[in-house]
């Protein structure tokens, strides 16, 4: 069941159109085509929007999740929402929420993802759910709210779904962070989202060319910023090369922090949560870069969408080195 809102409205609304249960299995030296014996396993509530809300909750930022989950395995989602104080405003569909498998090779630190596509609805059902979602967002947001649109679209959902949601949210006086890929990113980026956060390969796909060094990524970000209906800020995660934070005034490189690597799954979502936490705190681009990088580094040492204590994250943020591009 969804949780009723009470008191002041949350400042952050995470839209989870295609959540998942993440079934993570750890092995030592993954060998394809052979029998592998697991060291341990863990099942976490996941999907990008829910990961963002979970990390925000760990840092003490209130959020609400809306979107869709399957009734048959909703209990695990409800348990996470209850444990972390996340307000549940999801719509319940018949059947199961999709289950993804993550194979973590402890020896190499690499993770192999096997992601299911999500529920397939008919066109009429998709349109009906989308209209319900528009109404729900209208009930949740207020002026100054941040809406996070992140993750893949379920099968058969129109590529312009996020673009239409961005226009709707802006019409309500709220702001949007878009974290998507492929056709959903290509359509959404032209709807003037306030922030986009692709990774380097997603940005390369969007622009149709390889982006190698940081300078080429900065140039690509500035190219997007110069387009009509452009995003306000482009943030590009680059794995071990750090992350670039680019707006019309600045271009900053946040260098990665040395961290214990348990799993890279959800590190990008943790960065999104850090970006939003910085926005709700009114931080400038430099401090946003530090906090977002700290969120991501804190997540690397954990399985599942969880952060260390807020004081630990703040200490990590102070250790982040920032370089500026002219």
C-alpha cells in the first residue's frame, strides 16, 4: 500500500518507472561457461530511482518515490521504504517487479549485470498509467521541488516519456534531473532539464562520436549547453577518471577518491543522490562536485543502495580534489 503524505511536502520526488529487485551474487574469479561457486548472495530493492531515494535517505534528505511496482513482490520494496522513511506513492501492478542479477567478481572488482526488461503493458494501459503519474506528480511537487527522472523505460513506453514529464514538472514550477540513456535521453535532453547526468558512453552515444579524454567530454558538454532548450548543467561520470561538472560558467573535474571496492552497482545513482542533496542545500558547483563524488565513493564499499554515515560522507567530500577547465 502507498504511504500517505503528512506534514510538509518532500523536496525530492524520485520517479521509478522500471524498478527492480537486484539479486547480487559474489564469486571469486568469475569463469564464463564453467561452474562457479558463490561466496555470498544478497537481494536488494533497486532500480535507479529507488537507489537515488535510498541514498538520499541515508544522508537525511527526505524523498518520495512514485512509479510502478509489482504487487507480488512489493513487500521488499515496502520494507525498504519503511526502514528508511521514504514515502511510497507508487502504483501497484499485477505480477512481479522485474528481477536483475548482478555477478560481482571479488578478485577483479568487476560486476556483470543481467537486467530484465520490465513489465510489458499494452498501449492503452501505458497511457492510463502515464496520466495517473502526471496527476500524482502534480499532487507531490511544490515550487522548488526536485524531480529525479532516472533509469530505463519499461518495454513499449514512448521514447519521449521523460521529455513529456520534464515539461509537466516545469509547468508546476519544479526542477528536474534527468539520468537516462539511448532514445529516452535523446528525447529528454531537448526538453530543457535543469541537470542531466549521463556517463561517458551514454554521452558518446547521444552525440554519435567517441569521447576519449576529459577535454573532449567538456567540449561535448558545452556543445549540449549551446543547443536550443538545453539543459542547465551537464554532469558526466567517467568511472576511474572522475566526473565532470559543466555549466555555462564553469567546467570542473572532480577526481576520484581512493575507496574500497565491493561493487560498482549503483555508484552512478549514488552520484545523482549527491547532486540532488547539494541542490537542496543550495551548494555551488564546486561543492556539488565534492559531495556527489563522496556519495559515489561511499557507495562503492557497499552492496546495495546504501551509504555510510552522513559524517563519513562529509569527510570524504572534503578530500575530493577539483580541477578547473578554462
